[in-house]
C-alpha cells in the first residue's frame, strides 16, 4: 500500500515544472497517466545524448508514469478525453495560458464532467498583468526575486542552478493538490488549484523581502556590502541570515575546492583553535559575534588561511569534529558518485527499455509506510492499449485511431 494508492492523475504536463510535480505524485503511489500529443512531450527529444532514445531530460522527470497519446484537437480525441476526465481524481497541466480552455475544456466544463476532480494548473504568473505571458525557469527567477539577490555586488544578476522556478513550483503544486484531495474527503467536491512560477520563487525568496523592509531601519550589518541604497543588494556567498557564513577556498584550489563555513557564537573558540589562532577566542576584538560583525571578511580570510592548506574533506572532518556547521561544495560528479546518497536512495539506477541503465535523483520525500520504488519513464504511447482498453476501445478502433492521427 502506498500513500496515494487509488488516486488517478491525468497528467497533461510537459517540460519540467509540471512533470516534476506528477513524478512526486507517482512516487507517493498515485497512478499517473501522462497524456501526450502524438509527437510527445517536447523534452523527449531535447538535449538528447543517445540518438533516437528518450533524453535524460525526459526520463529523469517522468519515472513511474504510464503514457498515452491523444490528439486533443480532434473531435474523437475530445470525446475520449471526456471519458478519461470522468475516471480521474486529479488533472494537472502546465501549458501556456488558456491552452486547455481552447481545447474546449474550461473549469466549468470539467466540473460538469467530474465534480470530484481536482484541477491543477501551473502557469508562469498569477491572474494580474502578466497573466498571458509564457514562462521558463530563469524568467521566474528573474521576476520572483532570485536573480536580483544572486551574484556579487559588482557583477550582473545571476541565475541559480537549482530549478526553483520549475521544480520549485512543482513541489508547491503537489502541496496544493494534496490539500485539495484531503479537503475533498469532507466536501466530496474537487477544486481548482493554481500555482504560478513567479509566486513560488517569491515564496522561496521570502527572507529577501524581510531584508527589504529591514533596510528602512539602516544597513544590513550581516551583509558584507559596504554601502546600501534602497534595494537589497547582491551579497555573494554571505548567508545574510542570523549566523554568518562564507565559502572559503581549500587545497588544491580547483573550481569546487571550497567549503561553506558557518560561524555560530559557540563555534568561534573551536575554530580559532583549529586555524591555529587560539588567542583570538578571548581577544575582545574577536571574541563576540558583535565584535566580529563589522569584519566578517577579515574573519573568513583568517579561516581561509587555514582551509587553503587542506582538502575540503579534511576540513569537513576537522570542523564537524568540533561541531562547526560546514559543507564542502560538491560537484555534480561527486554527487552522482556519493556513496551515502546512493545508500539513502537519493541517487538511484533505473533500467530503461531503450537506453539501458541511467542514474536519476530519487524521492526526497521519505515516508515510513509508503516506500518509493523508482521505475522507468514510459515510452511514448506505451500504455495506449492498456488505458484505452479500460475505456472499452476495441483493438480495431485503436488501430483506426492510430491511422487517423487521434492517438
Ligand atoms: N493534442 C493537441 N494539441 C496539444 C496537445 C495534445 N495532446 N497538448 C498540447 N497541445 C497544444 C495546445 O493545445 C497548445 O496549442 P494552442 O496554443 O494552439 O492552443 C500547444 O500545444 C501548447 O502550447 P504551449 O504550452 O503554450 O507550448 P509552447 O511550447 O508554446 O510553450 C511553455 C511552452 C513552457 C512556455 C508554456 O507551456 C508555458 O508557459 N507553460 C506554463 C509555464 C511553465 O510551466 N513553464 C515551465 C516549463 S518547464
């Protein structure tokens, strides 16, 4: 038994934001039926590494789903969709604004067909002035507060590698869908769930809007910046939070030979001993967080004078042995080879019928009564016969639908 066993998700998502949400639902045990156009989710063909085989872009975002094809612009396609909606608990889509309405399925129509349906949409923006605009990951980062606050003070705004606009929004969508399913148990009605990428990124940038308001009361002393105007500045690798942190260099000086170190008040004494400057533990110029605050750059420079002489793993061990929070910058190669991530089921091997084995990132949601078993993504239309058979479509009609470009 899985947490979402018995929940049928009709998954009309494509690219990343929507598929990241429905993959999580599948890992929680829902029966996710991915409905694709006859040419398939565009990512099946994007960034291909093996000719003619579904890309890793697709296979890493669509595990544990079944796939059907359906041409929503054909009359028979619309009829079949009508039947599918009646069997679904959840419908999820992330097309450009208005696409599902243009297919003939407004929220009103969907409710008529299935009053218990939870209908979730991911869009770039909310219903305000940006509502008609399409969006991609970095556009959401640009318009949700991430790019303005990422980077160094003297450089341009930067995009982050974490896909907060796409997968970050997908996770928000999952929360909305689960809440709607829970509420349905009481109301016996479905509801509309709408999530916007700009909103999700803004939610993740919440603390930066905290700092925007703090600016009214003076400079942000936790930031390394020397001057402030009326906007939160980019602050490099500063944590900007309650405890100062910075990425310091380690040996032998490669692009990922860095470790992020946080200096909690209790951490200063052990750090000063480890770096060979024990006298700084009680020096009034350095002993308290208040004394260190105006010279955080100098403090991290002192720490770096020690870390630069050791590799990041040694530094990790030495600082953790003294209970000092720190984290080496792990490269993508190091992550995919990390033994503990493999043991924890966060880097898993999947066997794909056409590409063979590949690695994917497992489920970060670990439930004691609903273990996740990561299985391959489906081939395009692999489950047409299975799913359309359930609706009573005969083998003959299936062949005809294929010839006519309906599936
Ligand atoms: N059968 C027939 N037509 C189908 C179909 C099917 N099964 N599935 C989709 N289509 C059609 C739609 O009807 C639509 O056609 P229309 O514009 O004539 O009505 C079209 O395919 C899809 O349009 P759209 O989603 O706008 O695709 P796009 O490639 O132009 O834009 C995005 C891609 C990602 C920019 C856009 O989908 C978007 O803004 N989505 C919301 C935000 C989002 O999730 N972005 C992140 C992506 S990771």
